[in-house]
C-alpha cells in the first residue's frame, strides 16, 4: 500500500485511531451537493458561531473520544465509551479546523428531491459537529489522511491505479511519455488544496514574498518564498515556504505573470479578511529522471547550478525539472557549493534513475540571505 | 484565526441521496 502523508500510521488508520477532544455541540445546515470552497468556509464558521458560547459565557462541553478510521468517524463519550455519533466516512463532506475548533460536516439525507425545473439543485441536510481541542489541526489532518487512504482504496477497488490517475490525465499535454515526479498526483489530491482565511489590520500587507514556480511547472503560479516574521501570513500558521498560491479572494492566479500575482496581493492591503487558495508543497521539489543510458540526452541546460532551459517533453521535463530552479542535490549528494564543471560531470554520468532536488533559485537566494525579500 | 478545510474526495463518488440517518 502506498503511503499517504499525514500524522497517522497508514495501518493504524485502517483499524482506527482515537483522539481526545471536547464536544461543544451540533447544528444543522442545508447545503448543495458540492458547494464551492468559499461556501464551505462560510458553513464551517456559521456552525462554529451557532454552537460556540459568546465570549465571557460558560461553554457547555463534554469530554469525548474521536474515533477515526478509513471506514467511519465515531464520537464516543470519554467515560463510558458509548457511541454518541457514528458517520460512515463516505458521508462526511469535509473537515475544518479554525484555531482550536474542529468542525465535522456530515451529510444526513436529501432535504428536497430535485424539482423538475432545469436549474434545481439537490439539497442536503448537513449535520455539523463542533469540537474543541488543542490538537484541532492534527485531528483534522488525521481525518484528511483517512479520506485520502479511503479514496485510494476506492480507486483501487474500481480497478484504477491511484498513482496513474494524474499520469493518465497528463497524456494530452506531454505526449505518450510517463510523468515520474509526484507533482500531478500532489496537485490533483484535494487533501493538499487548502482554503486559508487570513485576518489582518486594514492597510497591513499580508507579509509574503512571492516567486515564480518556473517554466515547465505543471501548475504555473506564484510560490511563497518567504514569510514576514510576525506578519499576518505567518501569524495564521497556515502557510509555509514552497506553498503554491492559486487564488486570492476567489480570483485565480494560475498562469498569470509574477508581477500580476504580486499586484493582486497588494490589492487586498485595504481588506481585513483575505481568503487564499493554496496547495501545500515542500520548499524543495524532487525530480526523478529515468535515463536508461548515460548517452541519452538529459534534456536541460544548467548554468552555475541553475536550470536555464528545458527540452519540451524530454525526460527531464517529464521528471519534474523546472527552469529557474537551483539544483540542491543530485542522487543524495549536496551540490550547493559544487563548482559548475563538477555539477555537469555528475549529471553527464548519472543514468538509470537520477534523483534531483531543486528549489526556485529566487527562494534559494532569499533563504541564504543573498537577496532581501520584498514583502507584499 | 486561520480556517483550513479538507474536502473528502469520496464526496463526489457517493450515490446521490445516500447518507446517514
């Protein structure tokens, strides 16, 4: 079984893991079948506001155990272990964490049969359970991991290789070659896509420095290269260096030049609440180049450790090599302080499966203090 | 505070109308 990133051991999730939490209460909402992220965020906040006692008032709460597995999520009373709630995993629509609050949204049943009118939408009654825990984010990540493991299992049972889902979709764009790097799989996994709400003072910048994802990137958009210490973005705790910024307040940044992405971030300066759509990515990406023989062309050019051009559809591009990225490692050996000639030598000799770790050169310059970040 | 949402990919595959009651 392929490992799915998250806080839990894969095997443990099959059997079920337990987290302690305080149950604050439940409420119901009516929702369409697959609402957009902004609607889901409003729903989660609405559920929290309805259940949470106002500041200064006593909050009724019950100690519970949350049982999470790839089959179900159960809420058990902490003392008697009696099941208060039990939801099959496929009926859970989404999980949200807001600070120390966790909101679980489960679909109950069709609230209204679809009307014959063309524009009618199926409506669902959602039951929303609200919990408090210092580990709200961790629990949300564990439930997200259970979603992902269950989904992969579902694909496998349907005769689809989960690792091939992304590769099959990519055929039109890159020809019949296979993609070896995990980018597509990573980008198409909804677990990695997040909607983050950042609260800030009016006139205050978000406190992010942006760079380009690099020519050849499967998701051409701005990448977070640095976070201003103490700035709204860092304070939110939800962003990290390497994350792709795909939209701001619902406006897509994908495919736009860096200057346009920066302008879009500057534009929200006057607002007090900003919604960012991000795809969480590590700052360093790994490209895997399958090169059966050392005589086969690698398909990219390097200048002082930085990739400066790429052969479209070549083995390097398919493996995840991106223009404008600095090579950090080749087959596990750091090359950050290696002379250009030696890097070329290492690349020329490397064959069979070449693992190359890279990061945007601009991010590297910021992280190593060679350049001062311009925070937006 | 920051709000993070993780959508269940199984949501799209569930039969319409099916759910817990």
